């Protein structure tokens, strides 16, 4: 099979990878849940390439993201739900319907008129979506209710923050940061119990509660949890790189170094950072 600019070749490749007898063992055993993290990861990598202004990487990462769409569509086709062609038909239908001022006769010739027209079309789409969900027997709808405006497609930390901000608008909120610290200690205690019981599902549940509480205190002290964690990630990268560089200079490797030695270098990296920060003040 040869590469091609034709989307049909990518669809053929995915079908070959998923073939139950001659396909790739890894691809065959995947499902929507196992592939979902990769889909999210690829979207972030597209964003990263855009932020870095790297067009070569952007082209490559967009291909990886497109592969995720084809992968999900293939699994859906195997389940008798829909195919890649249905995905394309759905989005082209939606774009044409939402832009009648471009693709059909419409009197919406100002930004304000387009906005009114867009809202009407969106309402019609919501009704159609509700009808489709009802036919499938889906009753739970996270897009309804007071919290419905908070998108589940947000990263989990951002979704937690937005949910808390939304609930706070009607007074469902802590009055000060201090009680949240008590809540965090409570959640840590419950996590300890779950760890002691060895119940993995309960551990995951309690861990989620703990993180949610930590997000809450970040909101109260005006520290965006996503940005705070990103800063910590950067700090971790920098300190770990320092460990690697020191070990390399000493003729050692990460694999051979003891935890105690790596911790010693880590603490030295922290001391260097503090000295630099003190000198900048």
C-alpha cells in the first residue's frame, strides 16, 4: 500500500490495521475508551505546534489528529453505528445549514443579523439532538440545567473550575479559603482509607474529590489551577533536567543512579533556584 493525498487511502489503511485476522494486534484490541486519551493528546499537540509557529510539526500533528477521527469512525462502522462518510456528511450539513447567508438565499447581511440567524439555527439543532437522544434511550443530558453551559470538552481542571464558578453564582460556594483546607484534609483521609482497602475504583473516586477540592482553593485565592499546574510542570522539567545533566557530568545515568542521589541533586536544584530568585529581588 502506497501513501496518497486522497483521504480514501487513509480509510483503507485504518481498515487494514483493524482487520481481525491480518491487522495490527494493538490496533485491533482498541476501543473508544482506550483511544480517547490519544485523541485528546493529539489535539494538544496541534495546539503546541501552533503556539511554537512550527508549520512542519503542524502538518504532521494535524495528520495525527485526522487519524484519530478515522480511527473512531472505523470502530463505529464496525459496530454498525456510522462511517467516516457519515461524519463528513454531518459536518458539511451543519456548516451549510449554519451559513445560509453564504450557501443559500438569506437576508442576514450584517454581523448582528448573522448572530440572530445563528442562534435560531442552533436552537433547531438542539431540538433535533434531543429527538435523536430520545430515540436512543439516552436520558442523562449534561448540556441541560444550570451547569449545562459548562462544556465537558474542557480539560478536567478547567471544567472543575468552571463548574465551581458557575455554582458560586447562586451561592453554592465556600465563604473563605480556610474551610477548603479542612475539606482537603478530609479528602486526604478518605483517600488513605481507600488506599488501605485496596479498592482501585474507590481510590480513583477519592483522588478526584481531592483534586476538585484543590481546584476550589485555587479559585478562592485567584490562582488558576491549570496555569499553576503548568508552572509546576515547567519547574519539574527544569529540576529533573538538572539531575540528568549533573549525572551525565559525573559519568552516571538516570537508570544507574539511586533515588537518594537523585533527591540530593533535586534539592541542590531547588537551592539554586531560590538563590537566583533572591538575587532578582
